[in-house]
């Protein structure tokens, strides 16, 4: 159970890193995630079935997700559509695109395909066990992506992206084009989401056109959970709490699935639980803010 929680937590943690980039860094409500996640899954499975190596499939998935983000960014920046509408339009179109990629089939299986996770499982089986081997690989992959993202946000481009989310006028006053910076961030975000979808398809053994339904909600829940347990303005801690929140969220879902029958809970209730969890995080965050405000007022 623990190895499954860690595996899914860090796989989906890569997706939450993408959500963090748009929602927190750019202050951009991007709904493309629900479409780019299954896009990465579809590209991974289709190209694995064609005999492509897994690293190349991951690169293709990232490129596909970045292309989806580019469409959203162009709708937003060129057509001046609201961020929410831009993401919804791309997400809606991606449903048909994903079906096309999978040859108009809603589901594709990797049952007879030798994937990277199969080889990792076979390699680690005699020592620590196949599932633990996959978990270690996913942890390493997520931490490497986190480290690279930390480095990126310390570059001039990354710092400008962070400034754009908090103070767009500052970026404009420096003579920079905010549309170009925003486009790069949205492409990066959806590329990470697609990589997460690609890894999820290898772990689950299939790609499904509806795999991304509600994935943005679980991403936001993970993001808010992480913000509750680790409070810091340093980018290294912010990306770390994203991964921690993802693991905690997956653990809560596992507990709900395995022990929820005691209160007559079914898998159909998971979306309700996720929504209530987000509301709880918002309420708790607001409560903490009010407490700090009162303490400062009392100090004055």
C-alpha cells in the first residue's frame, strides 16, 4: 500500500507542479490540464505500441502537452479570451484530438507491451520488490523535475514569470512582453502535466480518453494540502510542498477507498470528498490569515 501511495503521489505530483506553475506562479486559471493529462497518456501508449523507447515517448508527451498549452495561450493572448474560457476551449477540443490519436478508441491497453515500468519491476523484484522499484524510480523522476524547476525559477525568465503573476505592470514597465512570458509558462505547465499522464498510463497499464476528468480538482486539492503543511516563500520549499501535498492527497484517497466502507462510502463519493477537502483547505487558510491579522492588530 505504501509503495502504491508513493508511486501515485509522485507521478501525480509532477502534474501538480504544472498546476502550481499556472495557478500560483502565473495566477492563471488553466483548465487545459483536464485535456493535456490524457493527451500525454495517449501519446505515450500509442508510441510505445509503435516500438519507440520510453524516454523518447516521454519527450513526445511533453511536446504534445506544451503544444496544447500553446493553443490555450494563443486563444488567451491573441483573441483576448478570459483564461478560464481559453483552457475550457482547448480542453474540449483535446477530447476529440485524443480520440484521433488513439485511432478513435476510447481505451488502449499496454497489457502485451514491454514498458519501462515492467523492466524496472523485473530488475528490483529479487531485492526490494517490483512495486518498490517503480516507486523509487517515480520519486527520483519527480525530484529531478522539481530540482530543474527550482533552477528555472531562479533564472531571469523564471523570476520574470513570478513577477508577472504578482505584478504585471512591473513586467510591462521593464519593457518585456507579458504575453510571451505567460505563453512560456503555460506551455511548461501543460508539458509537465502531459509527462505525468504518460507515467500514469505506464503505471496503470492503459490510456483512456477520460483519464483526465476532474484531474485539475485533485491537483488543486494536492496543492492546497501542501500549502497547509509547509508555509514558505522560497521556491524550493514551494515545489517541495507540492509533492508532499500530492502524496498526502493520494494517501487520503487510499484510506477512503480501503476503509470508507465503514461509513458506506463508495468510489462514487471520491469527487465529493475532493471538493469538500478543497473547501476545508480554503476555510482553514482563511482562518489562519484572520488569526495572523488579529495578532498583528493586537501588537499595534
